[in-house]
C-alpha cells in the first residue's frame, strides 16, 4: 500500500471517529433537553410509566447510523416513532422527535439520489404525523395539524438545504475531475510535442548524414589510377566529412537541449505494466496480451516499443464495455505491436499517431493505422528485434 493510500485511510478513520463523537454529543444534548419534560407529570399523561422516557432512546438511535445508511435510518426513525409511544401512546416526545428527524433528513438529502431521498422524506414525515397523533400535549386533529404546520416546513427546509449542498458538492467534484483531465491532456500534448521534435531531428540527422556518407563511400571504394584524381577524391571526402560533422553537431545540440533536464532512466518494456496502470488510473480500460517468450532487446528498440504503446494509448480510446487491447508479440527477428480501441477525437490523438509513426520509421520498421469499423481504430507496428548477443 502506498503512502498516499495509507494517509487517505487514516484521514477516513479520523473523520468517522469525529463524526461519531459529534453525533453522540448531539444525542446527549437532545436527551438532556427531552427527558425532564417527559418526567414532568403536568406535561405527560398521568398514566404514563417509566418506559416512556426510556424509549426516547429509540428516537436517537437512527441519528447514530444516519451517515452510514441514511435511508435505513429514516425507516428506523419511523419505527421509533411507534415504539417510543408504548405503552399508552400518549407520551411527550416532541422535543426528541423533531431534532432527530431534522438530523436524519439532512444526512439523507446529502448522501442519496433523488428517489431514495424523496422516499425517506415521506417516511420521516409519516413518523412525525404519528407522533403528533399520539402526543400528550396535543389534542385531537387540531393538535396534529399544528404539529404538521410547524414541523413539516422545518423538515422540508433542512431536506432542501441538504439537496442543495449535495448538488454543489457534485458540481465541485466534476469540476475537479475535469481540471485533472485537462491537466493530464496538456501534459500528454507537451510530451507528444517533445517526441515529435525528437523524431523530426532524428529524421533530419539521417537525411543529412546518409547522402554524404554514401558519396564518401563511393569516392573511397572507386578505382583511381591517376594521382591527381586521387588527391581530388580525398579532398572531396574531407570536405564532405567536415560538412557532415558540422551539421551533426548542430542537430545533436538541438537534441541535447530537448533532453536537458531529463534525468530519469529511459523506460523499457519492463515498465509497460506501470504505463498501463497509469492509463487505467486515468479512467482508461486497457487489456494486455503477450505472445512469445519475453527477451531483452536493444535499448533503442525497447525505448521505441514503450513509446509507441504510450502514444497508442492516446491515439486509441476505450470504454467500460469496449476496452483498449494491447497485443505484444515476440517473433524470432521482430517485435509486433497491435493496439485496438475506439477512435477518439481531438488534436492529441493525431499528434500521438504522428509520433508513433515517426518512432517506428526511424528504426526501419513498418507502421499502419486502420479503421476496420466505424468508431474503431487499429494500430499495427513492426520493429526489428534481434536478441542481444545474437
């Protein structure tokens, strides 16, 4: 378990403990406020027993688990409204029932979707109506109506405040997730821009060096019997060599400026699982399939294969019911990569596709991007992969 996960668990435990202490304090305050009137013979029913004050505790029990299961707490509160009236159903319990109902309703509104939230609200209001009909200080239908006119608006206001708080919390969470997604996309685009620059510089280096080297090889291997012509050839070879050296120095300087600040070791296929784990953590659904016996390859091929998969995960999308599949096949003289998935939108996918193609072609491999069906994309790449020491 990582340090971040441990810290989140510790914070979660601390928060649950703090919430439990707060609920116990609230229940104690409600109980201290409710018990004295319940014991006063001038307020409660003269025929009431000691069971009435003791059963007030049933109205407070739903408060203790309202955070864990708010809907169940609402049904438990409605049941407590019945139980707390035993045995005479003429007990004084308004001072406990109304605060407990408000606490349970707020937890319900901030933690449940609309349908269970409305259902729990109806159950709690029904329980309060039963309390009003069996309350010692309320007489008849008029007393029950006065309770409904006083308690129902309070409960509706608390429930509405909880729904508003829930909507604001969800909106803040969506904005946070969107901000993180945009940040990851900006980082991916920046990394792709660097990769495209590197691939372009490598291609320029190859184009700059190859023609001159071929000409130098032709001049050096050609037959020449005339000493003057030989001196002319060696002079030409010297000029070509200096020009090639100067141009390569300039291109290598640009490559060093691009790589400046990168101190991490170059990734290989050994880190492919970590790359896929990062993609899954970012919301992607990726499956990996490996064929053939894994073997170490040349450093350039290892790096290129890793980067190609990295680019392909940007150029190919996924869904929960349609995951991205990465096929890695080790052949005797080559390495085959195949990535299948959805066809994403945006400029990042196009840049990633270009970077992957440049990677493959710079090593003399082959690359293809197909759309076998609407909305789907398949990327195929082959890299020369002679085992080390072969």
